[in-house]
């Protein structure tokens, strides 16, 4: 996977939304649809299938060598290790039978990389692609940037490496070019950028064309990021997009139904998928205090204050602004399934959310699940007095607090 200049690869806190995930071959399929030049490839799901696809690539598609790439939603595949014992998720070969044997050591096994968990990610497909010799590697990304109020192209002539290192060590080698979303990229602007990427001769025009097509893709699929690393030149003087990472605007799902239907959930936490079915946003963590909140900002503040008191969040679960009682019950079911959870902290600010709905949902969930874990609740805002009265008269062992700091300290003490 490409590495983004505008996102952290090792974030200390979780992403606050479950994003659409596409495999590399799916992203490249979208690029091909928009006329972007990519490596010719086929997808296989077994050893014999991969051998056959390699034969096709070598004998019918003009490939002299095959690059075999395991498909998972994580970077670092080339240096990864399979549970089968095979080292490396990216292999080169000119022999279809060898491609088949390598594939048999990939599919059905987990691939562990620096970006996966210790257990790795399961491999269900491989990409059988035409190997191309790269003589020049550059970096190109189109992103939505709030600071500029629209799309920005981030580019560097130093590609094929961690772009964050380039930005840190040689910031003058990273270019940021805002794009007027109504006018798009002009021919002159695309050529100027190609020259900044240090393409020469005929490659300048090719690179400019690819840049414009990538922008068409960016707009056409409602992307928030289209990142290519490397955006390279082959020994045949052809500009090719060798790797791609596309992020999508979740709010555009109604316009991009075909793309969202392609989502690969095989590597997702089942709890996240179950939560999403009920319009809940669940992110697993490594602590023992479960958090039920409303809103990403409050979630971050809740996790911060738990850690400030010496505790460790097991997750956060955002019920959103339109939560109903049944969703609160579902949220409790998810939280209590985690054996690591030793206490539950409900922290709700009733702006849009009605605290009374939350309180009723909590009571129903406790009664139905027979909750035995310590439960700390802080409700502020709309109908909070009625909500507190419901909790007080429920007959349940619920520790209710008015202030966040006091509530966070209490839940940490319960765990200790």
C-alpha cells in the first residue's frame, strides 16, 4: 500500500469511522475504468488458477515476467511472513507452475506485516500482474484539504519511499498545488506539475495526461484521497500508476452504490460490522474500560480522561445523534461480549441526543443482559433530570455522576 503524507501510519488513537476498504486489485480496476495507465493484471483465488492466469499473462498479454502480490488491506506485504512459513507477499517469476506453488502458500494463510495485528490478515486472492521495470519513481496524491477548501495535489519527484520522510528531510521536494474544484486541472497546470516531478521528453505529456485522468477519477468516485506511490516511468518510457490507495467520502454512498458494494470486510472486526448494521460506530482497543458515547470529539475526550486517571479504554462505541432505545440495548450487547471489559462508562452529552432515551435504553439493556459489570453513567443536556430520575428509580446498581472528571476517576477505581 502507498503511504500517505496526510495521514499517520502509526496513529496513537483510532480512526473515528469505519472506512470503505478496497483491495489493491479493486482500486486498480477503478483506475482502469477511468483510463489511468496501470500494470495489466488478473486475479486468482487458488494455486491452479494463478498458474493459469500467469500462463495467460506470459503468452497472451506480452509479459516477460510475473509479479505475484498477495491481496490484503495492509502495507508492507513484500516484507511480510505467511502463517505457512513463506517469506514475502510479493514475488517475481517467469514460470507459471512456480506462481501456482507460491500462491498455494499464500491463499488460505494469514500474512503478517508491520501494519497488521500479530495474527496477520487472511489472504483470499492474489494479483497476477505483468512485471514492469521501473526506472523512475515519483509520488502523486490528490486529497481534500480543509485548509485550502478543496482538492490539493501533493507531489514529489522522490517517490517509491515513505513520503513522510521526504517531507521531513527535504520539504522543498514536496509540492502542494490547490485545484479549483469548478475548473479542474488545466493542461498547462498538468504539464507544469509533470515537469516539477522531473519527467523529461515525451514522458512529460504522458505524465500530464495521467494526472488529469487521476483527477477525473478523484471527482468521479467521490474520493477524499487518490494516492499513487510510485507514479513511475518504465524502461519502455511509459508512465504508469504502480500502486494505488483510494479513500472515499462515506456521505456519497448513495451515489456510489456499485463501489460501496465492492467493500471487502474479510479483515474487519466482526463487532465493527455488527455495530454498523445498527448504525453504531464501534472501534476495538486494548484496554478494559468500555466506552459508550455520542460524537467523535466526546469519544476522544473520554478516552483521554480515562488514560489521565490511569485507566485504559477497551473501545469506544459512538451511538450518534439519532440513537433510539433499541440501539442502546444493542450497544450494551456488543460491549458485554468483550471478555476484556471490566467496567462500562457511558458518557453522553444531550445536545441532539435525548438523555431520557439513553437512560431507558441502559435500563432495558441491564435488565435483559443481567449486567454484572460496574456501570458508571454521566448524562448532560436535554432531559438529563428525567434521565437521572429513571436511573435512580431503576433499582439497578448504577453509579451516576454529573462531572466528567469525577465519573472517569470512578470508573478507573472500579477496575482497579
